[in-house]
């Protein structure tokens, strides 16, 4: 299904999903936010790792969409914050990585598991489909976790 061309079928597919978009490229950040908000996601954006860490003090995303390269900042700061959040609340936060680099970037961060690695410029249909699939998996997994905790 072509999600952009079949937009009327996709309105609301991300309702209730909270997404944090972290990208130092304003155009990319705004494009991702626009697409996801049009599908009813609650999107918060950050232009730096530092800003994203501050946002995570008051916002808990279901999904993180993140550029992997930041000038003068370490992506590990953000990932360590996410790991601590997951440890505190037990909810896993899937990470979708974007980059202009076609090789080696994910290999440079061997300790981190990414759900998807997308090369810019993104295939918009694929991006939306991946976010939707991760959102569905995340909601199902966190619901299962909550049920197990209640028993």
C-alpha cells in the first residue's frame, strides 16, 4: 500500500503514539514531524542530543526516530538516558535510526540494537510503514508487560 497516496486510509493510524524525533537537520526533523502528526501521532522534536535528553525528563516516547551523527555530541548520552528510562518503567522504546551514511555507522555503535536503519533521503512510504509497524509492536509488547506485572 502506498501510504502517502492512500492518505485517507491512514488518517489516525498512529493515534496515541508518542514519538521523539531527534535530528540536527531542521528540514528532516520538520518533515518527519509533519508526516507523523498527520497520521495522528504526538510528536516532539529536538535538534540536538542535549535538547532530547532534556525533553526525556518530561516526555516518554513510544518510538525514537534519531539521526545517528551529531557534531560535538555523543549519541551515547541519549541512548543511555533511554536505557535508564526503560529500566525504570520496564517499557522498551524502539529506535529508528536515520543517516546520510550508507556504511559503517551502526557498526560504530555495536552495543545498541536499532529496529531500523534508514538512509537519507528517506523513502517516505517506507518510513511511515516502519513507524506504524514499530508502534504496533511497541504497544502490544508494553501491554503484555503490564498484564504480566498485574498478575
